[in-house]
């Protein structure tokens, strides 16, 4: 039996198909996208926090529910919870997607400059807007 794939909206290092493959999943149907009314927050890892008028960029990637479960049951990721978002394709149109976020925003003083630098490289590779890439910092 072939398990159905669902769209996941990824905004952190999981945007990188190589990182996903190294985590044991097979990403398909990758497309650049964004979600409105969320802001990216970098602490130990990335999360999105509700923020009216903000925009967070990422990749829509089709995975199975089993693959999503494997990704988010890894150490350090098990606190993330799925929520439905409306992801908008960079070239027009939109679709519903699952987006994994922390249910409570990390403390304000939590920082990870190394993660932020790695994420900036991924965002640049996907040619997301420069002002967004430059706004990604480690805390």
C-alpha cells in the first residue's frame, strides 16, 4: 500500500532536500512558498510565531504522514506540533499545508547564531528575498 503524501511547509533547515534525505525521508514536489501572519523566530532551532502583517518564507514539500512523524520524533524536535496553514506559492496560487511549530515561543534570550547562519545559506540558495534572508539572526 502506498501512503498518501501531504504538503508540509518547512521554514528551517528542513527546507534543504539533502537534510531531509539524511533524516530518512524522500521529499517530492518542492516549491517555494510563504505564509502570511507568521514571523520566523530563531532560538535553539527555528519556529514560526503568530505575527499579524508578517510573512515567513519556506518550501512546500510533499511527505507522507509517517515521514513527518519520523522527522518530528527526533531528539529536540518532539515538542513541535502540526498546525494547518495556508501556504502561498511564490509564483501564484495557494494550498493548505501542515506546518510544525513550537506551541510556546522560546525564551527571548535563547540564541543560536550557527543555526541562523546555516539557515541564511539555505534561504539564499532558494533565492528568497534578500531583506528576509538578512533579517534571519541567531536570536
